[in-house]
C-alpha cells in the first residue's frame, strides 16, 4: 500500500513538473455536471429550468408554509393560539422587525424565483432554436416564467414599494448590488412581462391533466387585470378582467362552494391559477416536514401543504379564526334589515349554530358525524378554521401532508375585481350587481337588488371580498391597497378578546426590508429610511 501511494505521488509530481504547474491543466471539468453554456440547449433542459421556477412556490416563505401564516395573521383573519410562537407570533401582534424570519424567507423566495426565471429567459435567447417545434416550446416556457417573474415582483412592489429590479441573469452574476428601483418602474416591468406573455401565441388556454398547475393565458390575463386594479387603472383592469368572462375561456363558478377547498379541487371549473398540492406523474410525496426549512430539492419530491394540520383544531391548532372574521358573516339582511348570517360561514369555520359556523365534523368517517366540541369557556372564542381542512373525511391527520390545492386566483376573485373596476368608474348598475349577485347566488346567500351610490357599492364590495375570500390570503392586500389597513386592523384588534391593542402603525403600510438583504446589499442598506423601509 505504501509503495502504491508513493508511486501515485511520484506520478503527480512528474505531471506537475512537466506542465510547469499551470493551474488551467489541473482544473478538470466534471463531465456529468450541468454546464450553463451547453446544457440548456434543448426543450427538455429548458422545461426543467421552467419547472424549477415553479418549484420556488413551495419554498420557505411562500406556499410551503409561511405564506398563509404571514397574510392570514397580518390581515387579522387568523389569530395565533398559544402554540404559535416566534416569527409567527410577531406577525399576529405586529411586533415584527427587520429580523423576522418569515418575512426574510418571503423576500428570499421571491428573488430566488426571479433568479430562476431570468435564467430561463437568458438561455432561451442564447439558444434561439430554428426548428418550429422547438421555437414553439421555448416561446411557451418564456411566457410562463414571465408570468412567474411578474407574480414575484407584484408581491415585492405591493409589500415593500421600491425594490431592486433584476431583469436579466447576467446582472445577478456580475453585480449583486443593485439599488432599489422606484415602485413605478417595477410596476412598468410587471406590465411588460404580462403583456408580452399574454401576446405569446404558444401559451395555452388549457393544459392536459399532466401539466395542471402551469400558467395559462387566463392566469396571465387575470394577473394583468389585478395589476391594473392595484394601480387604480380602472379601465384597463376592466378590459383585461372582462376577457376571462368569454371565449376562448370557459371558466365558471364551481357549483358547490366547499368544493373549492376540498381534496378534489384541482379540477373545478373556477380555477385560474393554483398551487398544486397533489401527486402528479413522477413527482411523488416526499418528507411531509419539508416546509420547515427546505424546498423540494433538499428533502425529496413532494407537492403537499401543511396548512390543514397547522390550522387544524384537532391537530396542531396553531391558530383560531379571528372573532372579527366570524362576526363579519352576520350583517343586516339587504332586504328587511334584520340580522342575517351568510351561509359561507358554515364553509369557513367551526363554531356555534348561532355564529353560522359548522357544528359537526367527520361526516364521511366510518364512525359517523361527531359534534364539534366548541369550548364556550375559551377566552379566545374557540372558533376554528374549516376552509382548507378535511375533517369531514378523517378525525385526525397524522402528519402535515394535505393534498388540497392552494387557490391563488379563481373566477370569483376575478368577478369581484371586475365589479370593483366598474364601481370605481362610477358604474353601480346592472353590470357590477350581476357579478356580485352571481358570487352570492352560488353560495346560497340572499341577493342584492341594488348597490346604491358609489360609496355604498364599495362597502358592499369590500364585505363581499372579505366573506368570499376569507382565509385565501387576499384581505391584507385589499386593506393595504384601499388605504384602510391601519384603521381596520386597529379597530378589530382593540375588540378582539385577549388583545385589546392597536398595534398597526403608519410604518406597517410597507414591510421592513429584511436584515439579510441589508447585510448583503450595501446599496439597498444605504436607501433604508428609519431602519425600516
């Protein structure tokens, strides 16, 4: 053995002498590794890179776990139970700062998505195939990642305002220290990405079942309409959102409201863009605990959510539904003015019969229905989430592996945004009334006969969005864009049992730029005002 080692060392020495110790001769290329310049030169490789861009949706900070906690807690639709500590607790009581882990994860995941989408766009342009079939696929993939890049920047500009604007892969490689661009410039880039994606002929209106979850032309159009709405560009928002109501699109409201949040919700006709939590082809379920710090690449393939178990009252019970959300489902009957409980309450939370919440579970269990054990002595209220739960099928879950897809954009959301675009332009007549009543009719809620003036119509529209989309991470964004977050959150928190505070400050209209970014990027750090944003 010693002789063999000596011979190897001698040979190595001779090689060193004969090459004059040239570093280039010693740097051997791993032929099995991906090569940036040569690997992404076929549709299969570009498809892999595109799918990798979607994968960031299930990374920490996004829909793996933190996304629903961040926006349900910030929007005061959920309130923490005693089990919820640390970064989530800070979100619930607005005590978070620049070191909040969940917000740092969110920022990082969004920029990781941007980095991956920029790589796809860069390599597609460098390859530039001439074959028609290859060109068609490349055009489709580029349109998809432009949707994802727009989705990422939509969150960044809405939540943080001015942010660094990376729109090409080489910038990331050569200069990691871009300063913040103005919010106006970020919005322009979002519009550019979405209009270019929408104009791509190869982007499908629908996909075969094996490709469900990919961005369609309808998803691009819906996000573009939403982007215009958030900028108060009411007429363009109306134009885009109206497109989804006619051919070539075939979206329609799901006949049963509850089906939108069931284990079979991937095929409802209302879906426009979802987070896929199902098992598809070779993408199998891996570690159910991947959500606690690693994406799919690190701990095995999976497409499932931990929300059901995290929120589940018979499992980890980390949160309640807030009392203010529960009370919102009871309001004056639009015809006779008497107290009226909206039927969507039973689909949204477990509670008492008086509250309108569901009072039973395990309806399809072998043991038969069981009463929800509402604790009247619980000082927090003991109203618990039903939406995105499947306690109708099982009594307990066992692990955080829910197959219920996350709703990102669905038709009811689009219809209410379209109604808002009409109302904001002064039209409170038949068009917005029909849209709002269609959403209410599907749920079995009593219909409005008129919306009244613009001010009253907006109040009805705001409540409709709160009830229809409760627990779908929409309310916080709505409150911020309407400019009523501070007054609304503080009033609700003040009335909440066990809270009694008004924690929302003016600075909370924008989120704090994370310490990780400030420590990494000196140009961003230099632009921070008051240590916050």
